């Protein structure tokens, strides 16, 4: 009879040990007002717990740190807006200058804006021809700017080189959306004019 009771007591003790969480053995049984406590050095060495932990349904400090860490990695910064870069037909970046044009103090309406390429202002070939009274003729290889039956500018369409009287001027035309542009100072010189001022976003050209 005594042996039977002893076996029963041992069985009950084993059941209690199995259902009791390991963390319950990791401390002396005392918890703080939050229902948790720090692991002892002995418990940590046995692998029973780490850091501060709870026994009333709360989360341990290690869990908090891991969730905090994972949430920080989940954050994605918004992508920076991509600037709208304009490029010529040959890939060179350019900007609209917002400049207007006046010749002998008379405001000129331009069909296309004056643009800037590598700090050089360009005017469209057709605007230049219309302003200064030139005609334009072209074939597969060249574009010619003519006045009074005299060829003033020859543009090689393959290289965009600008020539005067058969000699390379040292300048090239730009090609934007199928239209040719001339360096503004170069074009002004061809017309025997000069840029007298650039004020308040107005380029003043004088032919006098």
C-alpha cells in the first residue's frame, strides 16, 4: 500500500515538472510589478532564459528588441523624384533658357525657345533665317543658308559642322527634335550683328 502511494506521488511530481515552463525555474519565484524579472547568471548559463522576461503573458526584452529590429529593416524610404532631363537628338543634355530676343530694341517672336547646351546659347536655324532674311536650302548631305544668292553657312548633316566659304568655322549645329540650332553668338556674327546686352532675360541684338 505504501509503495503504491509512493509511486503515485512520483508520477504526480513528474507531471507537474513537465507542464511547468522552463522559465519558471529560471528565477527564485519573485517578479516585479510588471510580472517579470531578470534572469540570474546561473539560469543564463544553463540556457533557461536570457535578459528580462515575463511570466504573465508579456513579451521578453529580447523579443521586443528583435521585433523592433525587424520593423526597422522593413521600412523603405520614399524614392527621390527623377529629374526630367532634356537631351538633343545626339544625347547631349540641354535646358530651355527662358530668354527672349530683341533686335534693335524690337521684340522678336520666336518659333522655338533659345536653349543652352554646355553653357552656350543656341537659336533655331529657322528663327535665325527668318529674323535676318536668309533662305534655307537642303539636300541629303548639307543644309545651306543663303542670302542674295550667296551661301553664308553650310551645315554638314553627317557631322553637324558649320562652314563659311568652304572652311570649317570651329562650331557645330545642335539637332533637337529634328530641328537644327546654331550657336547664338556665331549666328549673330554671320548676320554682321552683335549682342549688345542680356538684361531681364532679354537678349538685345544690334545690327547698327
